[in-house]
C-alpha cells in the first residue's frame, strides 16, 4: 500500500512546476494539505494536492495540468505529514519544482499577478480587489470544496467555476524577458543563470533559464524568493514557444520548445526531453506512430517540424481538417509551422502551438491519482 502511495506521489510530482510557461494555477501547499474535508482523512495529507490537480484538469478539460506551488519552509518539517511525504516535499524543494519560502506573505498573489494565473485558495481575498483588480474577475480566485466525484471549485469573489488565466502583468512580462542569477550557490530556482544549458546540466536538473520562475519584488528589486538575495541580470531570456499535443479531442500535454533544445515527439522517443504519447494511443495509432515521429526546433522564432518517422505525417494548414488541404510531410522532410498550423502524426493526434489548440472538452482527463486506492486517503499514519 505504501508503495502505491509512492507511485501516486510520483505522479503528482509530474504536476508541480514553477515554469511560468506551463503552470496553470497557483496554490499554497501548506493550505492545500490541510483541506481535511476534501476526503475526511488525517489533518495534513499531501495526496490532497493530487485531488486538487485532478479537479483543475477536469475543469480545464486537459490532461497533465501543472500547478505552481508555494511552500512555507515549516512544511518541510511538518509533523502532521508522514516522513515519506516530508521527504517528497524536500525533494521537490531541492529540485526547484516548488518554491520554498521563509515568509510566504502574499507571494501566491504576486505570482498570480505576474503570471496571470488563477489562485486556488479558500482564503477570502475580497479585500484585495483594490490592489489586484483581477481578484474580482470571474474564475481568477477559486476555492476547492468537496463534490460528488472529487473536489469542485466555487468562487468567493468574481463568480465563475472554471479556473481562468489572464494576461501576465506588464511587470511580469518585463521580469520574464530576462534571466536571473542568485548569488546563493546551488539555488534551485535561479542557479545557472547566464550559463545556458551547460550549467543547467551541471546542476543535475534539466531546468534551463527559460523555465525560471518570476523573481519576487517584495524588496523593490528582483529578489530570489527562496534566499532573499538580490538577483543579478544574466541577460535576455531565450525565446520559447509553448506547444501542445491533442489526442482524441483532448489536450494531453503542453511542452516548452527552446532555441537550444529540439524536442522529439512520438510513441516513446528515446532521447532526453522527448514527449511520449504511447499512453494515450489506441493500438492502431501505436502501430502507425514511430518511437520518435517528429522533431521540433525553434529557429529564430520559427517552429520547424521535421518528420523522423517511418510512415510520414501531415500538416493541417490553419488547423483545417478538410482532407484536400492536408499537406503531406514525408519522412525526413521539414516545414516551418505557420500560424494556426497543426501537425498530424495520425488522424486525431495533433501537435501545435498551445494557444491555438483547445480541448473539445467532451473527454475526461486521466487522473493523476489513478494509482491511488480510495482507501489510501484514509490510511492512518504509519
Ligand atoms: Zn536563490
């Protein structure tokens, strides 16, 4: 049973990210783990984060939806968590998957403001509309509450039940146009700034400068939220493009394309950073789609697709599904992706710019908790 819980925690780990391009909502982890009435279990439970991530995925109608988690440092030694859970949160902290703070203050709101993300919280934020006008917008502040099939969202402020993102604030755009370096050695959030991919490799993490979270401005200047240290400007942030995979009408995964790292997409690419589709494909699609079916590159701001498959692929210009308009992409052939274009690996399996792809929302996302037996939520602490 404990082994299965570990598997669930691993699945949840794949859904926590401080990457500003991929995170879809902000949460305060110390708050989430104590939403006891979500499952009626023990006072603090890390699996509640999984329940909330599932609710977010259901409501957005997408698989693989990451959340940006703010973690008070006290949580790393919170005696209400199991030792295994504390170990997992420490690993997330070490790897920079979550943001650890000595004084969280209103960092959750700052991140939501800078990145234009919805906030999942039960705290009443009504009083903050003056400072953050988006608090009053529909879908920007939602409280997860128990529902029949898992948590559902209700709004304290602004109405709406679907989490809705907004635009990054002008300050957020400015902060995210640069890469930052923290003087604290081994900083998981702002280490390796200015060094590019090589330094990221040395740090043992595959987080590049384009995945850095937004610095905090609580001191008035860009500061590391973890170390409170003033950050130095390490040059312009590399250009990126957020792409997405849609299979059977549902967006399954978003991923980042940078100018330094090509990304392979296929049934099971055997290269680092590859996007694996196998789990979402039926037998026929699995037979058709190669292990590495396409390679994507970002060259001077253009997305270039190269077919690396056995069977070839196609491009749907402007996203049109009309058969005569489909452009064939033979093995080894390349093409620049124009606005709205979708790459077709197989009928119903598409890759395109995330902003131009949406789910048709008639499918139910895969649960991050799929491995969790219902009773695991009620297990006493070992
Ligand atoms: Zn730092």
